[in-house]
């Protein structure tokens, strides 16, 4: 993974990026993501981490076949 330099006036916080991933509309952030490869890279990284954590969480919540 290459670390790119953010071109945004104020780089978005991870919480804002995660809210965007969860479907919260943010037109300014959407515009920033169009222009800034660094923010797109951070968004993709957060998305991959969030998906991985959700998969691991589901595995821990799933009852064993004996319990079913």
C-alpha cells in the first residue's frame, strides 16, 4: 500500500469516513473523495477493516452445530 498525500484543506476524520461507509450522506466528503486519492485510500482501508471485523464478530456470535 502506498501512502498518498492528502489534498483536502482539512483531512476527514476516520469517524466521518466510517459514517459515510455506513450510508450517512455527506456531499462535501463525497466531493473530497472524488478529488483526493489519499482519502479514497483511507476509505478503502477502513472499509476492508470494518468488513474483516464484522466477519470475525459473526463467527464468534454463531452457535456451534451442537447448540443448534
